[in-house]
C-alpha cells in the first residue's frame, strides 16, 4: 500500500499520504514500523483525523495558549444593564455577548484567534478595523462564519475580549467554538469547548 502511494508522490518533495477508512482501522494499526533504506533523512507524521459534533469538543488544557468562551444575554433591569449566562433557549431579537478569556504563559507574536459564530446569530458590528480592549491592541475582522482577532504581540497574562451578536433565527443550532494559534509556531495552539444553542420565536 505504501509503495503504491509512493508512486504518486509529489514531485520534488516526495510527499505522499496514506488514508484508512474508519472500518479498516484496528488496534494493530497502533504499532508502526518505519524503515528508511536511503542515505538521506526523511520526515513524516501519523495522526488521527475524524469528524465529531462540535458540542462534543472539550476545552484544550495544559497548553501554553488557552481560551475560554462564554455566552451571555444582555438584559436591561431597573438596576441597569446586566449579563446573564445563556442557559436556556434564546428569543429572536436577543442580544448575546461573546466573552473570550485568553491566557498565555509566555510572550507571543502574530497570534490568530478565530471564533466560530453560532448559527442563527449575526454580529452587531460588521466593520473590520483595529481595536483596543482588555489591555490588548488587535485587528478584528468579521467573515460569514467567524469573527477573527489578529494580535501582532500577545504578552504573557490573562485577557478578556467581548463582542455582541443578535439572534436572528429560531431553531436548534451549532453554538460554535473558539480557537487560538501562533501563526509562525503552530504547535502553540488551544481551543474552547463546543456547544449548541436553541433559538425560539419571540411571543
């Protein structure tokens, strides 16, 4: 199988890839032996890739970059504006606050934070531009699927970022998740837990 894949290897680099379907994977594949009969070094990797519902994803822990994501509804009370954690169905028209808590144990440069937007919700601020919040300067960009934050410099510490969304549709939706990665050292990465949201029509 490997020899057949090598025959279609990428010209110049010699790169090739082997894939197994889920039904072909067995415990015996956990043991791998690599032989290189050539006089030059070779590089390779083994990884497990699969699809899973986003709400089954847990927060990445024990990583240099960590991110926590919480959703709140913004409500007006006689005592002023309050944020309440999202715990039940949302009504169409509700304003939702996305709170992103970023932690890094070292200074980093050129970090990208991608927050997948919950389906059925739309941002209240759609113009891209430079922002300053929570002690950080960054460039914020809104796309169809996510809100992006680009940090030229991310000092060691803990930071809180927030932005607003509004519920536009009723239904049962993917709530998205946030991921964080150093663009020039991609091994430094982290992600939040995934979740689901339910939107209901306002009575």
